[in-house]
């Protein structure tokens, strides 16, 4: 228990140090964990890694002993963005996502337990772009987004019969969100006003899932899982700056006010629920074939983002808002429901396993609300993986290449014209490392 506590404290400290770095391209990751990632993210009917706490916790009741996993995933993205004023690539950086997990099941018990700390979702991008659109007044500015979702999920699983296995996990979710860019207010009393904004928020919610597996035979296993939506209430502040605006800055000066204001900010952020099913077919001990299908309810999660601003500290801004120190602005997203189709293959030898896989994701982002700050348009992924087994440990590594077609925007539904007549193309490289130790 002392070793367990020390390990979790170490990983928590590592997570906190990396929280400001940014995380993944897209919004929800194609795969969680090195073993799953090597075989195309297929995991719903498997029983060989702790990422199943997230994917399908029922599998824990098929894993014996005390197992520890320490994971480090590295991500490098290439994002190319073009519009009438810009032809830019997002700034290069390598993003790190650590994770730690433990599972336990005694041979005599039908119950199993687990705990995983990990990042299943997030996105980040940063550019230096010429401010364009209908009112191109701010010149070259930073456009930066950074969103991360951390989940801490204790899990329990139950072997109902020799063939049926059930499991669930529930725990807190922690989100941090940052945005720094020229922004045109979309609704309310400041609708159509371009300003420089900087917002930072953080908040908590909770998350849970349910899963089952049914082992028809030694060769065939089916799995199904439900991952709940995650609602996070974010609180922080937002700075608004209209310095350089040809109308508002002189008007504020005439009122004896500065051209900057600070507001308290509250946002209700939603991550979608997911339903999936999978199959594992093992014709002999050497070969294993896996397939998963998952559905994501984006339409009810990323419909829009609402900014609730209050306690504005600039009397001049408040006068422009009819004397109110509060306002609400709504940014349209209108994402569509989507699905993922995953295929995996493993070739087993005495101490080694070779893996490969493919993932197809239906793009949920409509072109008329596409922005370079939420580059969630990856559609395909190819992966390779390798595991080497020792007496009490398994060392795993994997590589995944994600890519998608170039997407184009005509007239954006995001008013202000910043992203009109733009194109974006994205690809990403993942490298995964994992050490599993079994007592």
C-alpha cells in the first residue's frame, strides 16, 4: 500500500507539472494506452491492459493478480492553416500525456478493482496570424487554444459466470481551458464587436461508465460499453482589450475609461457520451483479430459554447452594454454525431507480441464552424505496436500516424469573417511507452 500511494503521488505531481503544456490534437483520443493503440485502439473485448478501466471495465475481472502500469504518450502535430491574409503552420511542440493505473483480482475472488489517472481528451493549437475578417484592425496577433480533460476513475468488476463479466467505473473529471485571440462577439449587446480576449478557466465534473463482456468460447469474446457524458462547470476570468479599435477606443477615452476590461467568466462545457461494441477472435494462440465500433453524441455536446461574463470592472464598457456589468455570448459549433470503426491484429510469440491496426473516424466538425483553434478533423489512423514480456513485467511501445483530408470553409457561421475562405489540413504522430509490472 505504501508503494501504491507513492506511485500515485508521483504521477499526480507529474500531471500537475505538465498541465500547462497542452495535450492532444482533436477532442477525444483515438485510443487510450499503449497496448490498445498498437492495434488500432481496439479494446472493448480485450482483457490485457488497464486502459480498459476507461474503455470497458468489465474486463478487469478477467485479469489476475496485482498489475501496475506507467504510461507516457508523446504527440507531435502538423497543422496547416490558410486564409486570404495567412498561410501558416501551427507552432511545433511535443506534447506529453502521462498516466498511471493499477488493477487487482485474487484467484479466489470474482471481484476485481482498478484505478486509472489519465487524459482521454483535449486539444491545443497556437499560431501568429494576421487578424482578418470584416474588421482587420489588430494586425499580427497570437491565436492560441488549450483545453485538457483529466479523469481519475476507480473501477470495480464482477465475474458473474464463467462466461459473463460486468464492470463499472466512476470518478471526478478535471478540466482547464485557455484561449488567447482576436474574437468577434457573436451575440448580445456587443455582437459584431472585434476585441482581443484572454480567458482562463478550470473546473470539475464527474464521469462514469458501464461495460460487459461475454466469452462465447476460448476463441470468441464480445464486449460492449457505455461512457457517460461529462459536464464540467468552468470558472475563471476573461480580459477584453479594444486598444486600436477606431471607434470604441476613442469613445471609451471620451468617457474617461480605459480600453481594457476584466470579467468573471463561467462556462458549461460538455463532453459527449459514447456507446460501443467489440469482438475478439483468436483462431489459435499465435493470431488474434479485433474489431470495435463506437458512436459519439457530439450533437448534444458541442452544439455551442456559452460565455457567461459578470462583474465587469470597466464603467465605460458597462455603459456600452446599457449599464450592465454582465453579458452572455454564444459561440456556435453545431458538431454532428459521429462514429469510429477500428480494426486490430496481433501476432504472438513466446515473449513477444507484434501489433498493427487501422482507425476510421467520421469527422464531426461542419465546415461552416471549423476554426484552426479546434483542429478536430483527423479521420484516419494507422498503428504499429510491440510488447516484450519478462518474468513479472511487460514493456510495450507503439506508433500511430493520424491524418485526414484538407477541409475548406466558405462563409463561416462564426460572425466577424475571421475564418471565411480558409482551409486547414492536419496530421499527427503519436509515440507510446508503457511498463506493466505484475506481482
